[in-house]
């Protein structure tokens, strides 16, 4: 159980990574993929991080089947019902959203580029109306041409959270929907033109409740992948998603595996970002995590779909063997592992007491607890990770020269808070996540140096947010002053990362991911960011939010996550797409 | 040469505690149609002797020396496989406690059929017919029905009859019965003994009856061999042993024998002490620690091992006391007491 | 005999009912004692940014808002008459026997389990054949050559076999025999091929899981057989068999082993029944999509209807196996008569 939950842990924490909303950014439609690898060297030499920032083993050779495996499974392959980063990366091989992230290495991957649409969205002056023109000639796998109504239907059906509980809720929150609309299934006759209009078969217009300049990031969500209403079977649609991309499902068995083959009705002429190199994909779900690593190393499997890095057993093996290490990459993820410092619990209602924890913490020990610099990540000094646009480096609580904590400063802070001899609180973590337990123990030792007595309390991961640390009343009753936490961005801007975890107005009775940040000033900054049209200025506001949260000392950041991944044998066009922090599944081919 | 002849048979078992001399220099002979009773307490070596004759100690840890001649063949030096082919056919054995000696999962018929078919190349059908005949012959009512019963469905006496039928299945020439009646109540004992006498006459086999109870062999045996501590201490005809016993141990056995002509309320005269250790055999005469007449041997009992010597006409005794003294003690001290008791 | 059977069958049904109630309580009642509201419990099954209203909707969809006894009643009723589930675009009828409908995969549990049963059965049957033959043979030889080098070596290996966990022996054997080994003896994990599709591939792919699982059990059976043989070979009826002139082989097999096998059959029946309910460790180590893997995945994902379904299936196999064992016992040992 422990072994597996590690995987589950990273997965559910990881969720999504996304892209740089360089605002409305570039309208580049350059033919994609390994375009940077034109000077293709034959059979590239292995090297550590060879898939980061550049294309490893570029090739245009077609054919072959790529074997994927994953120790967990898709939450769903239905575009309306998935919230996993790897799923958002992978489903581009069978579905075409209006726009998507450019299949290119490094920063280039953060660009939003047109896919089903001819170009990026045309916004109205107030950013409340967004218009997209669809390419002509795009067909479903059965040969039916894709119309704007199919996109509209897809977005509307994704709003039905009773049927599709997993997906994001951005469209629910932002579209200007009529009051009497419930779902496409329950109220099919309600007019929804106030939210989405389709003046002709190639045009779709979105109407928002309030302006948002970063709407292209919404249009890149899987929810805009067209779904033919006639083929929609609600929950059961996941058993056969109708393809618009170059591949279609041959079989889809949740919990077991998936197999995709070429879609005869996909036309290269309509598609500028896909090369469609392999003849198909095989995906095996629910594989044993250690077995998967070993097969990845031996070549029996080529890609770990989840992309969250190898297990501890394989980690030491890969790092210890130069030949293996040369086959691995160490990408950063837009994810932070941190501990919420809960001000509802005395004496943490006092800012100085919260600061004492910041100073006393041993950052190196925390990094080690989260699996060290390769599989864990870099020591974090703020909540927002460096891959998020607008990230600014700052460190309000220097942890001494060696990063093992500043005991003197911590004692000062304790005195200022009126608790010179320290205090006692409980710390919550997910009992089936060894890394969080180790981190808790590291904190326990570090804080004991200044008299803060920490008692660790493990709770089941499945109910952690619903019943335990995500429930403010529970924390108060049980004196939980610290709680292990982690968050990954939906896409790589401040909104995509911070909006769900620092806005005090999102806090409800239970199920909170924001366990501690309650500051009207932060809320005001968030509102300011939303209404700031200029991308650079907006990113600056998000950086201010990050800074304010750290000033309030509601969050003790531990690491900005990284993962050690192994490049499968025989793969071509391998590179990490920054938008996902994963290998770009659209570009991969086999030798 | 006799039909069965044992010459200086020794069966020793090495153990962690030392060498156990279960049988230590035993010799006797037996003719066809004759019956020999081997009598002794448990641990005297009588059962080991019988298993030794059947060759069941071969291949184990036992060290066997001496000679066993059966119908002109020497068995100690013969191969285990050869002795196996004789077992059950030329020589057979009836065991004590037929409930544990018969396999609980097979019917009585199956077990007889198995015994028969090892040595006779016949069909199952023929063998079954033979089994029913045998069961009838040993006095089991409705043998054609009982042949399909399991051992636990038989009464004790019936089970012993079935056991006998199994032993007789291949017309053995030598039959060894090890405590054949011990597990049975008295009236059934008598029936079984009668049966064995009748069968021996019919089959003209050589019969060895092994028992701790002289009463069992009194009626049945031609000769009696008394064993003590792995050795023969007295041998003679049944008349010799009952009328002119010369060994103090035999006297003890006679005194402790329950007899049908005695009142059941009368006390038996047990032999004091317990059987000797077979590892650290007492010095001199093995029986001396328990012997009431040890003081009449001029101290030799404690130091010298007595020899088995003929006292008169094939009657052998292993005792240091002079023959006349033994006879005098029997006539004057032992016999009157036994008779007074009766 | 017939009354005995009827009595046992009624007992089995009662046992299954009790198991279902206890399991149901563990997942649906105990969390409430711990202070969870139905909406809290539903929070697990909605996306990560779900609002309170969505959790409420989910609680309603999953039926958490009803009293537990009503939920249990609904679960039982579905087994006998089926149930209907709204899947958005329409209503699906989950026909009897309907052992629930997954919260997460949104599929009825029963066909899912039936789908995975052949994998577990393949694993169990193959492993059982190996461990019975290897375990019993080793046990018999050890008993006959008691104290010999073979005996000591075999019993040491057996001790290792019962002590080493599957996920250790499984991974080690995969490393040695499978990954990257040019002379690989077997396929790496999770490559189950249905028997009817290709029996040779089926066996080839299952070889390593079979051996690994069989190793665990064979060790126990070897020790058991050895102890049993040592006991029966000292019995009087073995001496009788030898006195009959039976060749040693027949003595050992027909008389000794026959008696020593009786307790082994009992344990085998229960082990096999238990295994049909899912070889959790073996299946997860080798990524075999069987009942055990299904169960552990369901537990990790908190997919309660699946957990309920698997528990009931496993309980059914165990109860049924113990019934078969009892009936078989009477056949094997004539001293046992059923009344």
C-alpha cells in the first residue's frame, strides 16, 4: 500500500501543469514538433537532461507503436472529465481543442497556438467576448465534418458536474449562462446563446460574465475538444471518445488499458502542429510502479504516462549508473510541496509565532525528506514556483548560511510573540505518504530546537481534505497548526497556480485546499490581478500575492518539485514540454 | 535343518543415548506344523525378533547379525527386495490392535485383496472372491457384505478375524502372531485362540505366538521361549515350562498369570521391579536386580553373565544357581505357593 | 446428507449476509461516527476544485443523503432485482445480480469482476498445480530422508518461502528472469493473454507469477506434508502394509501419503478459495488485472461499491470452498460421516 500510494500521491498532487499564458501571446503557427531539430543528428547520444530545452533524437520517421504504462489510470479519457496533467498532454493525440500549447521544448512550449481554430481568440475590448474561427476540413473519425456546434456542445456538456465530476470548473465559473440552464441532458431546450454563440458552422463566440484577458488558456482546456451530440452517451462516452486527432481508440478499458490506431479521417493538411509519427499507442493502466520502472529501463515500456518520476528503488539505481543517468531527464514541475501554517490555532494567530516556524525550519532536511534535489525538488523560498510566469525570487526568512534554519531569529520571533519557551501544536500529514511523514519528522526535530513541540498526526490521504486537514473545524478541535500540502498549476501563470489556494473566499466547511491563507489584502490583490489587462503587469500582481502570503507567513514552502524521468528506449523527438512538465506526447516517435 | 532356524541373532539400534541391544544372541528352531510361544515383558525383544524375521528392520538404522534360516534360505544376508517377496507369502504376521494396524481409509476387502494380489497375478474379481472366502473361513458372518466395510465398522474381535484373514491370504508357511489377543476381551480372546489353533492345523504352518501372557500360549504352544533383556533365559516344551520351570523369572511369570480356574478376586503375584534398560544392561545376570534368589549364587549373579545351558532333554535355562538348587526351590518354595493360591 | 447440505447452505447465506453488513458498516457507518457528513464523504468523488454545491450534488447522486439502512437495503435489492443508474445522457439498468455501480469508473461492478475473474482463476489454478506437486513431493521426500542434506536444504528453502513476501520474491525473479534478459524465461508483468486466445502465450506470461505464488504456498505445503508423513509413516498400518510384502513405493504412496493428504486437502480447499477472491500481492507485483488488483485499486481510490463487490465475491469463494472441503472430507476419510 505504501509503495503504491507514493505514486498515487504524486499523481493526485501533481495534477496539472500548464502553460505560460504569455497573455494572448504569439500567434505563431509554425509547423511544430521538433522544428528545432532540423539538423537532425542520427541516433543521438544519451546525455543527462538531453530532453530538456532541446529535442533528443529528432526524426521524421513514421511507423511503430509507442508503449505507455502508468501505475494509476486516467481519471477519464473523456475530455470533459479529466484533470490530470498527463491526460491533458496525451489527449491531444486524439482530440483537437480550439487552441493548445505548442509542441516544442523549453519556454516555447508555453506558447498557446491555434489547433482546431485558425488563430488565437479575438477578444472584445472588455475581454468579455472571445471569437474563434474553426479550420475547414477537420473531420471526426467517422468522416463527419466538425462544426462549431460540436465545440459548443462539448463545452456545455462539460459543465454537468454531476455527470463529469473530475474536470475543471473554469467554464462553469466564467461563462454567462442563463439561470435556468442545468445541463445538456436535463435541460436540452434552454437557449444558451448568452454564453456561447455559433453564428455559422465555422465560428464560435464565448461570452463571459466578466472580462478575462487570459481566455486562450481556457480555450486550450480539453473541454473545447468537439463532441458530436449524436454520439454522446454521457458517462459512457469515455468508452469510445470520438476522435478528431490523428489517432482514435481501438479499445478503452478503464483500469486495464487503452489502445489507439490511426484515424483515417484525420488530414495532415488541416493540422500544423502534429506530425503523427507512430502508427499507434498502447497504454497499460494500473501497472506495478516498480515493475514499470524496471520495464522502462529495460525497454519493455517506452513511456511512463504519469511522468512523475521513478520510484525510490529505481532512483538510486539511475543516479548511480552513468549509462542510465544519461538516459534520464530532471524536469521541473509547476508544483510546490509546502506546509500550511494555520492561523486559526493558537498561538499561531500571532504573526511572530508563525514566523518562528519559518526561521526554525531546516530547509535542507525538508528537501531530503521530499526525496532530495533530483526526485524531490529545489528548496523553495516562496509558494509560487519558478516556472510560473511572473515568479520573483525572494527569501523573507533566510534559513541561515547553510539553510539548516536560523535558531537565533526563531527565538527572537518567539519572544516577540510572547512564547519565549515555545509552544505545542499538532501537525497533520497524509499517513500513506512516506515523504510527508519524513518531512513532518524533519520539522519536528528542527522546531524542537526552539522549544516548539510538534506532535505528528497521520490521516488517510483519500479523506485528507474532506474530513481532516481540509476542514477548518477539525483543525481547531484537534489543535492542528501545521498541515502538509502540495499544489500544481493548471497552467503556468499566477491565476493557474494561486487562485485556488490563497483566496480566503474559497474556504468552505470542508474539502479546502486553502487551509490557512486568510488575508483580505491577498483577496484584494487577486481581484486586482484579474482585472489587470496587461500580462506583464498582471504577472507582477501575482508576484505581489506570493510575497504577501509569505509576509503573512501562512505557508512554509518546502520544495519546488522536480522529477527524475527515464527516456524510453528507441524513442525519437523526445523533449519536455514546459506547459506540462512532461515529455510532449504529441511529438514522440519510434525508431 | 529345521524349517525355521535362528542362530545367534542380534539386532542392535544405535541411538543418541547409546546402543540399544534389543535382541542379543537369540537362537531357536521351529518345524512346520509346530507352535512356539515367545513370552516376555514389553521391551524384552520379542516383537523386535518377529519383525527381524520378517526382514522389516532391513534398510533402517538397525545393525543385524547372526543367521535366520527359513526353509533352507538365509534371510539376514538376503537382499531386502528378496525378503519382501517372501513377506506376506511365505511368512505373514498378525498384529496386535487391529484398529490401528489396518488402514482406516480402505475397506477390509481392499486390504485383503491388496495383500493377495501382491503375490498372485490374478484379477481383482478373483481376489475379491478369495477375500470373501477367507473372511468366511475366519468366521465372519455375511462375508460378501462385510467385505466392503471399513475397519472402524467392525467390532474388535471381527477386526482381529479380518486381520488373520489378511495374513492367511497367501497361505503362509510361517505365521507370526504378535499379541493377537491383547486388545480383546476375555471371551473373544478364547474364540480367537481357538480359531488360530484350527487354522494352524488346516494350513500346517509354523506358528509363532508372541505374548506377555503365559496363559495365552499354555493351550496353543508346543514349545515356549522366555525372553528377558533381549536374551532367551529359558526354553522348553510347554510341559517343561509349566511343570518344571527352573528360572526365577519364569516363576514370576507363572505367578502373575491370570488363570481361568482362579477366582478373579485373588491377587496376582507381580514381579517386583521394572524391565532392564537395554542400553545399560545390568552387570552379570540381567535379571539379578529383581531376583529374589540372587543371594544364592555366591555373588556370581552380579559379575558373571550366565550361560544358556541344557538342564535336561532340550530344556534350556540361563541361571547361575545349580540345577538341583533350582529344582528344590521350585518344588519346595514356589510350586506350593502357586497351588495354594489356586 | 441432504438435510446436512441444506443446513450448510443456509449457514453460508447467513454468513454472506453478515459479511455484507459488516463491510457496509465499515465504509458507510464508521465514517459517520468519526464525524463525517454525507457531503464530506462525497467530497472525495468530485474534482479538486469542486464547490460545496457540487459536493452536495455528488452526495445526492451517490445516495449518501439517505439513512444508511436505506442505502444498505438498496444495495441488497439491487443484487436481486437490479438497479437503474443515471449516467447523464440516459439511465442504465444494472441487471441482477447487480453488486453496485462504481463511484469512479461509473460502471457496474459485477461485469467488471466477471471480466477479471479468469485472470485470477488462471493464476490460482496454475500456481495451485505447481505448489501441490512441488510442495507435496518435497514434503514426502524430506520425510522419507529425514535429517538428510536434502531434508535440511528443502526445509531451509521452505522456511525462506513462507517468510519472504511476494513483492520481494516477485521483483527479484522479474529482475533475474525477465527484464532485459536476452534469454528471458517469461514475459514481464501485466501481459495477461486470455487462455482461449492463445494457450501458449497465456502460460508463458503467467509462468513467473505462478512460480512466485506457488513458491510461497509450496513451502507451507512441504512443511505440512513432511510433518504429516512423519506422523503417518510411524503408524501401525504402515508396518502392516510392509508386512504384507508391499513394495516401498506403494507403502509410501498408497498407505502413507493417502492418509497424510487428508489435512492437506482441507487447507488446500480454503487456500484456493481465498486465492480466487484475489491474490492481491501477486497481482499487484506482476500487474495482472485480476480480482486482487481490482480490489487494491478500489481500496486506494475509495471506490466503495467495488470494495463491497470484491469482499462479497471473496467471501463467497471462501464460504463455498469450506463447504466443498467438508463434503470432500467425507469422501476422503470414510470415518467421517455426514449426518
